[in-house]
């Protein structure tokens, strides 16, 4: 049975989050930062999910650790891994882990952002194991 | 104001179909409504409140009130996924207590086997950030199971006991999709779907539906059916909320459960039968902890060794076979949780799984994605 690499659907940005995807096209990962309550958040929003004050964009270093993960093995496609990655800045992001061997991924493992092309849209921030 | 003893469940109906290629979704809703009315001994013109959720076709309450030929003075289409119908019982009780209606009809129906559909984020606020990650229910709940194993040492064998117990009950249900009794080994040897959940950790996919009638005390006492009172209820919605302090091992049931017990004035130790939404084995384990049947992290030991099997275990659960074996109509299992709890309290469950003198039951459910945004609803029901 032929296994197919999963095609990544194009994200559909809106006026609130277009800047995130413009930055993604330049290889930068943006998160939200609130100066009123001091908390960062992800996914980024115009108003803070903790206090509803207006937020600003800040650039993440794009590094973090896997909080949890699950590798999908159903169907004819190659396995892919869904994960929550806790960024070093604090917030966690729902994402995919790009890996040669999904069986070797573990909770707590260090990962780095890896922008990945999509089907006709801007790239999206997946993560990959940190190279030692 | 408490809803305690302000409303009763007098009609409950589970559609017997599990595959309905020749019926429309509205038609299944109507057949469920007719079934619940017949069960209660009420007629269409008695209904003055209607509740439906995201499975209702078209414009929800507006389409269905018209299709069903209802004339209502209260309508509610609150959508919290598969937990909606448990929450609807609570909302119906509140509406009845406030005098807004006296006979509330709740329906659910759908045909995911005949017409498969994929979850779409559409214009959800998170869509641009999460629409591409390939999230399904399996890997969302899989992440919760993986984290629970990591934090508490929960094992696949312990999770498998949830399915084993459900299968022991399903063998007596002639309508159940999966009636074979399975072992822990059968579960952990079934194909891996999304780590660490195997195929037999997952619920069935079924066409079908169900309906409930929640009525005022006056109406309930005028009918010939046993009195099943709504004694307490709770609801909650939980999400990652900005990704700070993510906690995938605690669900929204940690709020809905204690709220329901507090309103009812009882504790988990008083419960004789439990309907626990079982979209996956992990869903049951986390809810049992969150409702207080055991401490957080001890769910694995709690469910092991047949503790959920009626007749031998300490906490008989999902005696219809649950979503894992019996039925998960339109990928939403909340209504069947209430229906089996009503059967138990009426003494109408199968004799092989009926809890003797069942007087107090819980029905609880999780809707949406446990690994991200989800809703929970909990009901405490009492036979009077």
C-alpha cells in the first residue's frame, strides 16, 4: 500500500491575524503579549484572553518542549504527530511535530519551530526535535 | 434557586437503528420525538419547550420546531457537542422551574455512518492556527491519555478495563453494535489508531438518535411512568485559553461534577449507577476522577479489575454498553447517557445489568475536543 504524505491545508488568515502569517512567511513566530496584565498568550488575539486589554505582537524564539503528543496511525497516510508544545515564553501551541521517526518522540522533548509550506497558502509553524 | 425536584424526566427513547441509509436526519429526530412521547404517554400538543444542538439540521430550533409541528413558548439550542443533551436537561429544568414551559422535548439524531462528515473549524477564532494540524477526536483525546500516562503512570491495560466493562454490559443489549465480550488483551492488541489509543479504546460510529421529555412535577405526577427527578446539575466549558498553564488531565467535568453534587446534596459515595460519556476509554477515566469517584491520577487503578461491571464492580457504569459498544448516535453520546440512567432508575435496564433498587444515578458527559476546547455537563437523577 502506498503511503501518502499528508497535505497541509492552507490557513485562512483574517484581518485580526494576517500579520502573524506575514511574519511566518519571513520565518518568524509571533505570539501575543499583554502589557496590562503582563501575560503572553497563543494563539495570538487582538484582545488579551486574560483581561481583554489590547495586546501587541512579540517574536518568540521558537523553542519549547513537547507537553503532550499523539501520533495518528489510522488510514493509508504516513503517520503524523499532533502535539501541544510549551514555548519557552510560556504559552502552549497546538501544532505538529515533523520527525523522521515518530516513535522516538517523547513528552518533555525539546523542539524548535520549523515553518512548513502549505497547499497554496502561507507557511505554518510546525516544530521539530532540537538538533543536539 | 435550585432546580432540585423542580423537574422530572418522564419520557426517554433511544432509536433502535444503528444504520439508517433510508431515513433523513429530520425524520430520525421525529421518530425519536414520537418514541419519547409514547414512552411518557404524552402527545405532540403537550410539548411547549424544545431543545436541540448542533446535530439539528438547517436553522436548528427554528427548522426543527416547524418540521416537528411544535408550538412552543421556550426554545434552546445550546451547543456543547456531545454533552449538549445532558446540559439541555438542566436548562429544561431551569425553564420549568421559572414557569417558561412544562413539557420540554430534547432530540438528537444523525447519520454519520450513512453520510460521513469531517469536523470543520470554519470561521472559529482558532481556525487559522489550528485548522491545518490534522486534529481529529482520536489524536485530541490521545494527547490527554498520553499526558495522563506521563503524569500518573496510567497504563493501556487500565484503560482497556473501561472497554472490557462496557462489553460485559453490551452482550445483553440486542441493539448494541458490538456485543462480543472482550478482554484486556483484545483491547491492547487491537490496531493503534492514535497513540496511545487502540481501536477498541474508541467508541463506535452509529446512525441513530434519542429523545427525552423533561416535565413539571404536576405533569410528571399525572403520568403513569416512574418518577425520575432532576436533583442536581452542573455545566462548564474549558479550553486552552491562551495556552497558559495547559492541563490536559483535568476536564470541564471538574467543575460541572462538583456543582451537580453540591446542588443535589449528595456525594459520589451515594451514587448507585453512573452513565459516564465514553467517546474513548480515557474520557471515562478522567471524568471519574473529576467527579470525585477517586483522586486525580488514581483513575487507572479505579477502573481496573472489573470495577465498572454491574453486579461485580463497585460502580456499575454504562449498562447499555455505552458509546464504546452500544451506540454513539451522530458522534454525540450525551443523550444515551441520560436514557440509560433513566432506565436504571425505573428498573427497566436489562435484568442482567440492572442495579437492584437503583435510587440515585449520575449522568455526565464531555463534548468537543478534550485535548482542546470542550464542554461538560453533569446530572444527578433520583428515583422518587
